[in-house]
C-alpha cells in the first residue's frame, strides 16, 4: 500500500494551519456501500448521500445499509488525489444512536479492509448529533464512514455528506491557485497555500527558504524571480544603471539575486534602470527593500524602449511599496524604478529588483518555448495562449488552427469569394489560389473583367465586338447587331476573316501579291497586287488596257489596247508592227537574208527532243498504273522526279505546270483568289496536317534501296535504327506533298468539302460517289494492300456538309468496319463531326439513309459501336462495326501496347460486308496511314516472313498524299509490328478466366513451364533498359543524396515536378507518375522519404493534390512523416497533424501549407518488410478495396509508398490497374498491365512470386460469391 501522506494540525505554538472550506470533492466521486437497504422496491443506494439536499429528513432521500449486519460502511473513491480538509455529515434524524462509535477512515488501498488511516473516532458518552463537521487534513483518494457492532445492529444511514478540500497541487477558495513550485512534492494547504512539507531549495539563493510559506528568504538563484522564485528573471543577465552613481553601492547589486546586498542612493531625482537586453514581455516585478517600514509615499515603474525614460517611458505601476509580486504588463527593453519625492529628496534603499517575464515571442517556466508565429502580439507566459488574438487566417488559443474551409481573414469571419475557381481560398488573405471563375479577376476574384476582356482570368479579349463591349463571363457581344470590320458575324465576333478577306462580316476580297491584306481595312502591303488587280485593297480589276501585277502592264501592242487583265494576252490580236502572245514583240524591218540552215536544224532538234520527252513520260506513267504485283515485284524501286506533272519551269519570269501549257490560262488566277469564292461557312482549319508546301515534289534522283526486314530481325533492326536516328532519315526520303493530278479536289464546288486546303485526293485513286448524289466528290482515297486492290479507304473525318456523302460512300462500298483514330475535338479544335446517333436506338436520318446505334460500349482505350445502316429506298439494312480509338495523344503517338490492343480488337470482330475497311482521322493521312500500314504489314508479314515498311509507305503515298505524316508515326509502325509479332494476345475474358487458370494450376508440368512463367520470362526479356541520359535529374550532384537506392531512379520523362519547393530545394523527388485506365486515375509511386526529403514528399502531395497515401512499409522513425495523435509536425511552412483515427489501418491527417488539405493514409501491418508478397490474396484485395472506396469520393491521385519505391509499390499498382481494367473492359490482362508500368519504372515486379500472386488474387476475387465486393460485378 502507498504510504498515506497524513498532515496533523500542529498546535504546539510553532505554526497553526488555518483551514477554510474549499470545494465539495464528493460531487465528483464514485460511491458504494457495504449493503443496500430495499423497502417496497425502493432502494436506498449509496449515491443518495451525495445527491442532496443537505438534510437529515429521511423522506428527502437517504442512503442506508441493510439491517442485520455486524459491520456496515459507506465509501467514496475520488478520481485523483486530493488534500481533504473538512467533512460535513447529515445523518438520519432520530437515529443518532446508530452512529455511536462511528469512525472516519482514509486510504489509497483498493481493498476496504486494507491499510487505513483513522481520521476521527466518535467517543462521546451521549448520543452523537446527527450533523457533524469534522476536520481532517489528509492527502488521499478513498474515504469510508465505518461502523461496527458486537451484535447484528450495525447500520449506516447517511442522508447527505460533503467532503471539502482541493485537488493535489491547488489551493484557494475555489482551488484554482497552484501550490508554490518550491513546496516539496508540490503539496500545500488548501486554505492558505503554505507548504505542507516545507519548500524545495533548488531555486532559492543559498538554498534558504521558509519551510511553511515556501518564500525564498535570501532571494533566488540565477535566472529566477518572485517570492517563490518560480518565474524567469529577465534582470539577471541585464545591465543595471543608477542615478546618482555610487561606487560603494554599485547598481549591479540590485540584480545579483541576493537580497542581502543592497544599494542606497539619495538625490533629487534618483532612479534605477535595468536593461533586460532585448524586447521583453514583463508581467510581474518583485522588489526587495532594505527596510519596508521606512518607506513612505508611492513609487513608480516605467517601461521604455529607449534610455530616455522621461520621454519614452510608459508608466506601468504607481503605488506604495509591498512585499509581494507586483502585477504589471509592458512590452519593452528597459524597466525604470523611480522612488517617491519627499521634501525634494528621492531616496533608494533597494536590495533586489526582479523582473518577471520572457523575451518577446517566448513562454514557459524558463522561457524555453516559442509562441505561435500566428499570434498577433505576445502570448501568455504560462500557457502560450495568444493574448491579443491571432493574425488573419488563424484561430484557436494558440492560433495554430487555420480557418475552416470557405473562410479567411480576421477571426476567420470573412467568407471566401464565391467566384474562386477552386475551393477554398487562402485562409489568410482570401486570395483565390486556383484562379477565378470565368469573368472575374483580382486578388480574391471580386472584380469583373475590364471592358473588352472576358473568360478565364480575363485573358480573352472581345476585340471583334463593337466598342470592345462584351459579357465579362462568356464573351457574348453586348451589341449583337454586327461585329467590327475584320471579323465574321456571330454572337462572339471572335473569328477573324480568313486570309485574303476583309471588311464587315469578311464580305470583301483582297488580292494582295504576297501577304494577305489587313483584315479590317483590307489594305495590302507595299508589295502590290496580284495580277489583274489594283487599289489599296487590291480589290479593283485592272482598267481596260492594263494588266499584270498591280495593273502596271500596258497592252499597247494589242488591238484597241484590249487584253486580259492577268497575263496581258491580246483579246483581238496585235496591231500592226507587234506580235507574240501578248503582242509585246515589236516587228523590225526586214534585214539582209542569212543562211536559215542552222536555225531550221536547231528547231527540228528541239521538236525531236520534246517528242522524246513526252513519249518517255507517257511510258513511265503507264508503268505506274499497272497491277500491284507487277509494279512492286522488284524491291529496288527508283522514284523519278519527272513523274510529277506539276514540276515548275521558268517561263517569262512566271511559273506554269509542264503538261498543262495548253490550259495555262486556267492557272493564272491565284489560289487565294479561288479560295475567296468559297462560302463564309466553309469549315477550313488553320492547322493543316501537312509538312510544308503542298507542291513539295519527290526528291530528284533518290534511290530507295532494299528495306526488307525479316520478322526475326525486327527487334534488332529497331534498336539499331534508334541509335543513329535512321527512322527520321528514312522518313525524309519518302515522297511528300502532291505528286499526282488532283483536279477534282481543287474545283471550286468541291473545296467546301475539304477540311484542309492542302489535303486533296488524287484523281486516279479517289472514291467516286455514284447513284443518287448531287456531286461525285468526297475527300477519300482507295488504298491497296499487298494482296488486294482497294483493301482500304482512307478518308478525312466527316464535316457537317459531308456526313451525307460519308454514309453514301459506306453504303456504296459495302463497308463493314469503320476505324476512327481521332477525337471529335482535340485541344479545343474541331477534328471531326459526329456522324453517328447520339443515343442507342434513337435513329438518325441522313438523306436517304436511316442510321441506328444498337450498341455502344466504352472500354479503356476505345469505344465500340454497332451501327445499323438502312437504305430508305429499298429498306435494306447493313450492320457496320464502328471502332473509335480514344487514346491517340494530342502530340506524338500512342504507345505500341495500346495501339496493338486496339488493332487486335478491330481484327477480332468479324465483318458482315465484303467491302473495304474505312479508316479516318481528321485529315485522313497521318494517323490513318499509320493504322492502315500496321494492318497491311501484319497480314503480309505473317505470310511472307518479312516486312518492307519503306516500300509500302510509297505504295500508300502513290494513292494518297502524305500517308504516315511524321517520322514518329513511321517509327510507331515498327513498334506496333514488333509487338504484334513477338507478344501474343494475353487478355482473358472475365467469364473465362478461372477455367484456364485452374488448368494451369492442375498441370503436372514443372513450375517453370506454366503460362505464368512463360509470360514472366517474356516480360523480363522486354523490360526497358534506359541509358544514363534518361535520368539526368536523378543523377545530378544536388539530387543523388535524395535517392535511397542508387539503382532505382526517377526517369526524366515520367517523374512529377515539384512546384512550391522552398529555398535551397529544387523540383526533384524520386517518384514516377503512372496513369490509370479511367479519366481521374493516377498514381505517384515513391520511396519512403529520407530525413532530408520529407519536405519534398509533402510538397509533392500538396502540389499534385494527392489526398490518398498508401504506405506499404513501416514508418521510418528517423524520418517521420507525422507525429503521434494531437501532436503537430512543422517544417518549411508545412504542418501535419493527425485529425482522427478511423481504423487501425486508416489514418486521417490535416496538411496545412497555403491551404488546408485532408489526407487519408492507408497502412498494412500483415505484409512483412522482407516479403515480396502479402500473406494472402485477401490481404491485398481488402487493402485495395478500402483505398478504392476512398478514391471514389476524392477522385484524386493516389501516392503509393514503400521502402525502395518499387518492390511493394509495383505489386500494389499493378493489381489496382488490373482490377480497374477488369471493371471497364471485362477482361484480365496482367501481362500488359505489368509491361505498361515497367515502362515508367523497370524495377517493378522483378520477382516471379509477385507475378504469380497477381493471378492468384484475381482468381480469388472472381471465385467469391460476394455482391458487396467492388469488382464482383465489374
């Protein structure tokens, strides 16, 4: 049993303790009694004795033990130790006899019969009174009212009891004052606060103190102040200065800590100044005088920040001298003591001045703690509470809590602007960090866009609106009656005139010579006009008799000076004396005759040469039109430049096309002039997907050598070509631009059907529409495969005005499959018009065809649609399979894994029609050519055993210009072929998964011959091997120490960049980004932070709005990411604290930086640190389930962390992606998912056990008959 601390009243003359009632401790205790009396179902339980009222009346409710007992007691257990001073008892009236001989015991023992200390024993001869007030100065937790009889009449009947005192360590009338710290064990009497066991000498000067009061009688040790030396003394390291000076009584004595060394000064203006050394918060001053009784009058204390206390000093106290702490408040560096002046004399007899407080911004017993930086002034020196509130954006007693979401400013009373784009605003300033909603700007998005601007951040201008006036949100012009000159009419007036057009609604046409005219005024540059035009805007035809550029030519040799305005050709012939096409040759008088032989011979030779050239040209051209097999039987082909009928030749300083000289006048009108005749509604894009001049001809005399590649050599060839950039060099050899006649596409009535002005089909290979159609033109071309003519149709994406033609073509050509490799809109630009119905089973009528969508299934990388096309005239129906690839990036090419997966889905579907497959993108050349080439090569390669990419691209470009448009697309063909020829189909339909897997598991073959092993070995052989130049950031000198493993680094192309990194940091963290299959799915995979990279970790979490963390390894104690519950981790403007603990495996934190973020952290305890896989599939599946449930609410990136950033993280991400794909595609493809993530970090899934574990997890999942599993109905 703990020894009771019993304090007896000492009344022998040394010291008398005066005890006064404090608080009733019984109200907080837990009561019990020996037995309980019950009469007529009424229980007289022990708690009635503390409920009241204070009465002896039995009817008011009393406690009572049962009768017939030899022993009876009532007891109470207090929640903690207390110093008990008085006990008041109200016993049952008229039953005083049952109290006879009662005892009061105190104990700390849990056993009633254990060791007890007797406080009181009733021993009066008469019957005791039923009300008693008993003094017991004792420290205890348990109290018992005890009675015992020799017979069975023992009984305790308490109607009310009060137990007065204070909790240990406190005293005073309401027990709110702390016992002096100098008291031993911090124990003092509750009545007057004097020490029970004497004082603690550790802080008193020379260890001298009053044992009863705790007062340090000789002053305080170094650095302490106050009567009990329980405060920090600002004066101890200060500098004292006195007036007048006296070497016998140096000022230093007043702050040396010893109250027996004093100073004595007499003057007309005496004072003592103490310099604390720094700006401080002063709360008490304690002054020890030489003789308190001798002082008469008031003294003054001033607080100053300069030495001139009379000018600057603020009075913080005036009053008589007292022997106790003087409460003051001031924030200053100097404290000045000024005595009273009597009869013109001021006298100082002072032994010690102690200044209690802390340096500004500090608090605590020794001023060792820092106030919150968010305090608007000093903090309480004991509690650290901010005394004058918080700076804007902070609340709480310590000002460490940022405003709740949606509030900011002083006391967090101001609402964030409702026009912030992303919530919340900055909790301090109200600034909208994510920018403003459309139409608003300013620091906190409260200012409308200025006139003439609108939209996001007011960055868009409505320059085309009249007076630049438009709606500040959507940009609709205020005056919708028209637009400024130079803009097409519309509600936004945001479309400038096409080149060569100007004026109101772009209704006028200019014919400037080289550059388009200014679009508002129509003025041309100083270079003049096109042939046949003049004027400031070159919109006036030449006056009669004039022709040529800017009409500067004069047809003086023409009859009646009449000539065409373009070339100057005379309308009615030449006047006498002139000859030539434009009558520009002036005839001279006949000269003496010379021998005509040489001239005749030269003329005959020239005619023969021209005839030979024409014959050779015809022969070559006809050979080009032979069958595919004959044309390409020889793999060594030569592309000759004389095939181009548009080869430019110089003639009279002008350019015409060879072979078309007879019709040269048809080409004298400029391209721009002809384009100007098109309707204003022509949807021609300005981002033509070509490679320069549309008439960029075949390079002269370039020989295409043999480019056959055996299938077995494909991988090696690709690796070699990558080393020396051969892909780009080969691509540059290919013929570019328009190399065959294209007259139909350039006709005025057909231009409106071309999406791009520079992409036209060739006349010899274009699809000609027949039957009931107004025009036979569509921008689409037949493309041959190796084995079949017209195997494909390469088409531009339909426009509004060509949807009818497109479906006419599909019906006419008996097309069963359409492959679409573009989005309807990319980078805010329209790429293709939607030409299929909006909804399933809701028909769409296009001219004579009715189109119905029977199915639409959205997969991870493509959309499949089953369309039924009905000809309304004959009521016949055809099924068309529509495959829409949705993963072609805006710039570049898709990875081969996705492209091949899509291609296989297209090929897997059997078509119902025998016609060519239609493939289109936007222009119908780049992406379209890439897809067609992949199909043609794969089908040919399977039979021939080799591919010849260069040769086939030439074949395609013979029939449609610029098929395969970039060298990146050219390389993508190789990559896709390698994938097709070396990687078999690995996807397994969900419904068929378990059967083949069970067969694998039941086979008697060795483990290394299972499907899992074969796939894993193939993965190992295909794992990327990156060079050092791919890791420049990770390998830089400043970042190498941030990598926990020197062989697991962040690839430059796939790493996340830190944005809000601080001073002496940079944008690097050893992490990689992995995209998921759904729109919002993304992962950041990183190593467990080192001590120096913890700040980088939280910066990444904050910058990329990752609010879910999966922690797969135990916490690194050397670099904690957070502290224990209710503790805050602070660094570099970040603070992290635990908000709540939902489950043992899920934690919730608040991340504070520029704004507050709620972070969910998932952990797994069952997965040991040295194990490659968790103990069971259920372990991982349950973890993923919890994470996905959280992600469904947040839709934010998930950060996955393990010790090295690859071993455990790779397994988690792979399984999550497999399940995500399963949910969308209804198929399992573990092989391709692992390949995909190994591209980002090759160190993922290096162990066979992990790969096999993936299959086991999916099998367990699909075998479960559980409807509440996330993927059960995937």
